[in-house]
């Protein structure tokens, strides 16, 4: 309707028009300028351990086949037959050394290259295009900590540039043991009636909603704090929020303080090893502790033991959740999960929940991690039930003729400040939770959307 990007994302007053959540033209532009440009999370390499294994996933509205070939390389190819546009792979997952289109039978290798067609002489009559031009369109792929990322932006920023300063913190969750992580089962998936940016911007580390939307969880002792003094004592409110210009963010919260709701422990005067023994990070058993020192720097281990990243997100559509939960022996099994919010049109999002445990962890710990994650951040989890109630209501308002002109307000902006002795990089926001990380998410969105 003639509105410019600056009318929608108001950089002078730190507001965003609510109608960004419902505008159909904007959605189409987002598919081109965000989802076809940036790196996107598709899955984990333990989903496709053998040659020929594949899963079908989405990059925005474009469906792709994620495969492993005989040389152990992972490929991401558009699931669109270059002959006449049919889906090449109609299954969601499986094993195949050739993907054969059901329409006219063209076949493709796991790396996307063209194998051949039935009655090939007749189908290729004229040979207008050589076989090397008939393969599936390929995305650029990067595997980090087993996580499979891909982008259509073949000459765009490297994956390292995309992660930026967040790698130091993410390594502590995804690259900390010798054998790495394992995805526990296929991801849980469900569709919610809301625009992808509603959960997307919340994953830019919205800390304030924990106090109110999730208040019942704190009152019940599920999520920190005490019923008497939730506002003073909620452990999820204090720490160091880390962010960067790429729009990612992580809230680093004190481990002992977070765990206080289950057991009163103090790290005072304790070495890093002693802290790890007292309260192993979620998913780490006492036997796995030495592996942390093999894979992380001493500073990273110290942070993981003391004030680990616990919740946040990667731009544009990933949530990171690392949750402490008690074990009967007094330690923590917890949960480690990632969500992606996959756009399904301007008013629908597919919520995809990936649940992890260390490959080398005992089976019982894996079961605990799975159970904790399902109960907390899964499709039926106590945390997501709250969020999934809110997002569709915001969406409904984004369509009202009057209400769509309301703005989202980011008033709690403080500016970044480096706490003394902090070892990691990034833009740092110490103390009580703030809005800065979410505003950084919107600035990353603005910058991509402003690029022609
Ligand atoms: Fe796939 Fe014709 S559309 S073979």
C-alpha cells in the first residue's frame, strides 16, 4: 500500500508496525530477501547416518532433499524436478541411491546430479541441454556440530561470518564432546496459525515475557524463582545477554542460580572442575566432563560450568533452549533443543522441535533428555503451551484494520556494555533482561530486507 520499510520498522523510535505480521507483499519479499539469502537450519547429520539416507525439509517455502552420498558428503538439493516441476521425492525420509521422479521417470543421484530418463533417446531428442545441466538445483551446505545448514546465497557471507561472535557460545552446547550430539528421534512438528516473525522475534531473547506469560511455571517451581518473590528472584532474569549485528542472541544465566529452585548450591570458592562435578551442565554426565576440556578452550569450559548460554535464537527462525532439570542423584540431566519456525504462508508457521543428547551419554540420560525436552519445550511442553496460546492472538490482531497500525515497542534499550572479565565476544548486555537483543534481531531483518 505504498508503505516503505522505514514506515514499518521505525529505526528512530524503536517501533515496528504490527501489520508486518500480516502483510502479504512483505511476506513475499521476505521469502526472497531473507529465506533465499541467509543460512537456514535443516537438520542434524545423525538423521542421515548412512550413504543414501535422506530427509525432506524446507528452506522458506522451497522444499529440499537433504542427503548423504557414498563419499559421506551431505548435499541439499531443491526437491523440484527440472523436467516439468514435479516433486522428485515424495517421501519425508528414507534411503535411496537414486531419486526417481514419478511423473516421467527422470532420476537423480543423492548429490542431485542427473542419472538418466526412461526411453532416454526419445526424451532427450534434440539434446538441447547436456546432462550436466539437468541436475537438481543445489544449495550451499555447511555442517556445524552435526547441524546441517544451507543457503541459496552461493556467493554470500560464509557460515563463519553468519555465526560471527556467537560461535564461541554455541560451541559450548553443540561442539563440546568427542563424539558430538545425536538427534533423538525425528523432529516434532506442528502448524500454528501465526506469521513466522512472531516466534522469530521472541527468539531474539525476549526475557520479559518469562515473568508474566510463564509466571505459572515459576509459581509452580518449574522454571525458577519462588512464589513469594518472583520479580526479585527469578533466575532467568539476570545474567549477560549476548547478541551481534547478525541478529543472533543468547541469554547466559548463572548455573547455580538457575538450579536453585531444585537444590541450594553455591559455587563460591570452587574450581571449574569442582563446579562441573557439583552441577554438570545439562546432558553432561560426570564421565563426560573430561571431554569438555578436549573440545573447548579453558575459558569456554569455565563459562559452561558457571554462566552458560541457556536460551536465545539464531536469526532468522531458530530458537535455542538449554534447560537444567534435576536427576534423582542430585545432578542435572536437563534438555537441549532447537526449534525452527518454518514459514507456511503469511499466517502460518511450522514449529519444528529438534531434541539432542550427547552420543556418548548413557541410554538413561538420553531418555531423560528426551522426556525433559518434550515436557518443557516440545509440542505439548509446559513452556510452549503458553507461547502457542499467545502467538495466534497477536496474529489475529495484525489483521484488524485499526489494530494493524499499532506498533510493537522496544523501550528497554540500554546499549551494550562489556562486564569486567568477560571472555567471549559480541554485543553484551549484563544485568536484568532488556530489549536490546530483540531490537538487534529487527535490525538484522531490516538490513536484509533493505538489500535489493
Ligand atoms: Fe519429473 Fe517429468 S516432471 S520427470
